C-alpha cells in the first residue's frame, strides 16, 4: 500500500506567505496538544479498516494529539464493528447509523458527536493521508476558517491511474461550483474546520457527496484555504460513488445556489427557461409545418407549446418552492403575466420610438424585451408563484 511520508511540500499551508514551504519543519509536537475530532464516513470498508486503523494509530502516537476518531458506519454488516471494537482503542469509536444511508448524512451525524474544537473529515479508504492533518490545522491557525486537503493546488497530486473520465468528472464538478467558491478542489472529502463554525452554519441539508461544499457555503466561510495533499487511489474495497450520487450533486448545487444567491438564482433559471422556450417554440413550429399545418396556426401552435413548457419548467424548477399551490391558478396567472409582459414590451418600444423620433427601432425593441422580461419575472416571482413566507433557509426539496 502506498504510504504518504510527510513531505515538507505537502504540509505547507497554501495561500500563506508566512509559510516557508521549503523550510517547513515536520509539524508534530511543536504545538500545544491539539484536540481533534476525526469524522470518517464508512460504508462496507472492512477490507480497508485494519489499514486505516494502523495509520491512525501511528498518527495518534506521532502527533500526540488528543484524538476522537468516529467511524460513522452505515451499518455495513461486514464485521466493521468488530474490527473497531477489537482494537480496544479508547479514542476510536464505532457508530452504527440507522436511518437513510448516506455519506453526507453520516458526516452530519458525526458532527453532533464531535467533542473537540478541531473537526477533520476524511474518507476511510486511505485516499486521504492522516499525516496531512497537521497541515490542515496549521492553515486554520494561520487564519483560514475552512481548509480542504487539495489535489489541485501546487504540491498536490493524485495517483497516476486516474482515468480521463474520473479526472474530467472531478473538473466539471468543480467548475459548476465556481460561483460558490474559487477553491481549486472543493469536491474533496478531506477537510478541517473549527467546531465553533457550526454555530454560524445555517440548517445543513446536504444530499449526495459534497458535505464539504455544504459546510463551506452554509457556514458562511469567508477565508477558506487549501493545503496540498497526495490523493491515493483506494487499494481495498470499492468506490461507492455511483452515477446516481453524481446526479444528486446537480440537485445539491441548485440548493446551494438558491441559498447563496436567493432571487438571482430564480432570475437565472427563469431566463434559462425562457431561452429554452425559444427552442421549443421553433421545434414545435417546425413539427407542425412538417405535419402540413398552415403557417399561421403553426405559429400559434409553437407559441402555445412553448408557453406550456415554460410554465411546467418554471413551476418545477425556477419557482419550485410554490409547487404546493394550485397549478390551474398558477397557469392562468402565468399566461396573464406573459400577456401583460408582452404588452409592456410593446408599450415601452412604442413609447421610445414615438417620443424620440431618432431612436433606432431595433434598440427600442430590445429595451422593450428587457422591460417586458423584467415585468414578467417580477409578476411571476412575487404574484403568480408567491410564497407566504419566503425565507432564505427554506431551501426547497428539489
Ligand atoms: N456512512 C456512509 N454512508 N459512508 C459512505 C457512504 C454512505 O452511504 N458512501 C460512501 N461512504 C464512505 C466510504 O466508505 C468512504 O470512506 C468515503 O465515504 C468516500 O467514498 P468512496 O466510495 O471512497 O468515494 P470516492 O473515492 O469515489 O469519492 C471520494 O473522492 C471524491 C473526489 O474525487 C470522496 O472523498 C468524495 O467526497 C470526493 O468528492
Ligand atoms: Mn475513495
């Protein structure tokens, strides 16, 4: 099994000019004893656990940390519980979860049990080197409020056998999270923060895998950092990151966007649906023409189809918080708002060309479109799809 000796490069906090990467000494034992709760989500890791425990035992001895390691198992039914119990280590606890299985849920449960001021989350499969924990904590002490063990900052790395597929996957996931954070590896499951962060974290409601991203965003972290780590491919057992879990990431991202950007997220979705509507309109028009429908009714048909599809998409996604209300009333309201929006569009453009004879008609029409769309959005957001009490924390069950 590849080991990760503590290389100076892999322990220097990133973004920290005061840290002299070359000269950084091994960090063990040059601090007051640190008290660390280590949360390790675990599912069917009986093959990896003995190796993990060996590494943790060595780390515990070398670091001198006061450690509370929580093996948050989902129960795997593979003897993981006995493996942990047989060690007899007082600082190593097995927690057999009940309730819905899930990596993020396991971490959230672990947070409730964490007793120490520093919290570190890491995988059980030894992809994350425990020896890098001091570097993560140093970065916290140097002013960061949330620190990821990162594969993508200078000095970080992954094993060579990462296929293109996995690499691309990880990169695309990171790019999608860009509006939420500029970190290079916010997808990592290896991160540290002070437990006190939880006092300022809004209602945690993660789905899927990205509990680190959830804590970063909902914890209102302002000074996140990354320290380089070497990410080792798992040697024992199998990955649990299924395609289904990856789809949940999109859902999770949407929730985080809504949390962070509120109404702006609704506007962006509304505009995206509108743009898609143009495509739907043209596609329906083409189909009707191919079916032999005359042009005028075909144009009307294209509009009707796109109005219905826009309504359905806006109800399902853009304004999903209002999905419980009557769809019929919402549909009529939506059509009314669209019709009035078209009226506003016309009125604004007509007013401009009428009042200022030199006004370029195309520019007037464009301003009309913007005004009509703004009207349309505001009417839908605050009247048609209104919610009694819209609070930022009311993140919809998407
Ligand atoms: N309790 C519990 N319940 N633990 C789980 C579950 C679950 O449903 N699913 C996975 N785990 C545990 C695994 O046992 C492992 O310790 C850890 O969570 C990560 O799962 P892996 O199956 O090893 O996932 P991965 O290696 O594909 O994903 C890792 O890398 C990703 C970035 O490439 C994780 O660190 C992800 O968080 C990270 O995004
Ligand atoms: Mn893994």
